[in-house]
């Protein structure tokens, strides 16, 4: 038993009910003997612990015992628990010999059923994690959930090898762990661990795609529905084919239009390519005529060309613009980071491409320098009718993050991003 200040695991401030408390791991209580009065009178094993979702920490309300073999379950109210020992949980004997069956109540969660093994978003690492254990604090006769443990140690404790915990526990405070906060999207009594919506919006789309692939049905639909159209588009583009099909299945036409408007032509083509033919044809009708035609060209047997795949999301400026002005413009523009990998230098209003400046070179250049002084010329470009295979070879050869597309007079028409053209391509090196 510890005697400390009112702070438990992970520095979490505990309710002010006294300085004495004991830290327990749920994985070590799971399947522990439950005995009536003495250790000789075993009535079963702890199947789960039932908690009431109250602030600031969920508080235990009882023990759930499942006997199997058609025998009714038992629910032991927490006030009937005498104490928790190392090898048994002692309870008061039931008046009628057995406790009543377990009946779920609103606001209750079960530690094993609703928390253990469930997906969570790690606030620090911003990765998809799994809850391997739940840390409990016993204080003044109450048992509270304080943290969840996402380290491998929790898994070792589950299989009885807790003594081999060589690494530090990775704890996430309960204040960051809560049921998916999308009640306005769908009502569900399933508990899925997540961060607040604001924190979810800040997560990389790759991580959100991983999480959505772990979820099913209403939970998956709820999380995707909570994203704004831009974040939803990024996440949809990064999802695996099966998840893509699931996510667009129940979209309204209005919601689909909003999301598709945020996606590039190659991203749309990747999406429609994994959908059933009839569904893809219906969704293609939601695109504007020009974008829809470009997507159809990519999906057809004809090899897509540069002008089918290119994006208009690029930065072009005149050669006389100062470095300080460019940087100030970027800071105030709110542009997506991937669109400012390069600054394409053009000849006045003609959009004739005369040079390129890498963002890294721009940052290192003096503020008073102008783009014409630090640009690289000539620029490696793709013609608008360059085929996809040739584009792949160009990216593999030059390792650029973006290639400009030009017409016969070197007017810049758009850009092709590395990720849009090289996704799924395996680069083979010569032996």
C-alpha cells in the first residue's frame, strides 16, 4: 500500500478521498478465484469488472461471473466484496446461495468486454494502438479506472508472464480515453476508444485510415461521419480497398460530392477502381464533367496521360519576387504542405516555366534574394501526353516529389505528385 499525494499512475490527480491507495492491473484480476467468505468456498472466477461511467474516473459497481454450461451468470455488487487478495477475491456469501444474474444498465461498461483489446488513438505517438491492460486504483473501498496501458507489458500480464516486464508501461490517462464522441452522428452503446473530435482531426490521415479499418459497421460510419470533408478525403485516399468500399457505401450524394471535391483525379480513380462497376458509375455522375471525364480516361483501357492525372495544386511566382515575400505569403496562405514542395518560377503572366526553387533551398536563402537568383534552370518537365509508365520512370530516375506538366510552349499546366503516380509501384534496381 502506497502513502503518497493525491496523484495516481501517470500523474493523474485522484479524487480527494485520502492518501492511501493500491494500484492493481485488471489483467491480473481477470479469472482470479472468487470465494464466499473463505478461500475454500470458491463460487467461480472473475469474468469481468463492471464500472459506472462517472466523472472524473469510472467507478466499479460489481463483479461479473460467467459460469458457462448453461448456468446463469452472477453479479456481485461491489459493496459485497470483502477484500482482494493475491490469489482470491473474497466476497460475502449470498443470502440465497447465489447472486442474481448480471443485467446490463445504462452508463455501465465492462473492463474486459469494452476496453481490453480495443483500438485507441495514442495522443502522444498519434498511432493506432491497442489497450493491453487497464490500471485500477483501489482507495477507501472504491475501485477506479485511472489509466489504460498500451505497452507489451500488459500483454505479458494477460498470459501470466508479468514478471518478465522489461520495458516501461505506456500509460494513457482515462481523461484522454472516452467513448467515441460522435453521438450526433449515430447512437450506439458500443464503446470504442478514441480522443476528442478536435484531437482526431489533428491526426495524420494514414493513422485515421488504419483506425477506420479496425472499426466495423456503425462505429466506422460514425468516425468517418465526424470528419470534415477535407480530412475525410485524405483518409479515404489512404484507406485500403476494402475500407474504401465500406466508407462510400452509405454516403449521401451531398456528402459524397463534398468529399470528392477535395480529392485529386488519381485519388478518385484509385477509389472508383475498387468499387463495384454499377456503384462506380453512379458516383462518377456526382463529379463535374471535366473531372469525371479525366477519371473515366484513367479507368478505361487507354493508358492515362499526364493531363489526366495532373493537379492544379501548385505554387508559381515571378522571378523577381523576394524570398522574404514568398515565405510571408506561405505563412499567411494556409496552403496544404504538399503543394509547396517547390516554387515554379514563371515568366510574368505568360506562365512560361523558366525555373524551379526547392522549398529547402528557399528557407536557406537570404531574405533579400529573389527567386531568379536561386532558381534551378532548365526544369525537368513532363509533356501533357506523357504516359503513366514514362512518368513512373521519370520519378524513379529523378526522385522529385513533384513534376510540372507543360504544353508545347512550356506553359505550366499542372503538376503530378509522387504519391499520386507511384503508389503501389515497386522500384527494381539493377543487379
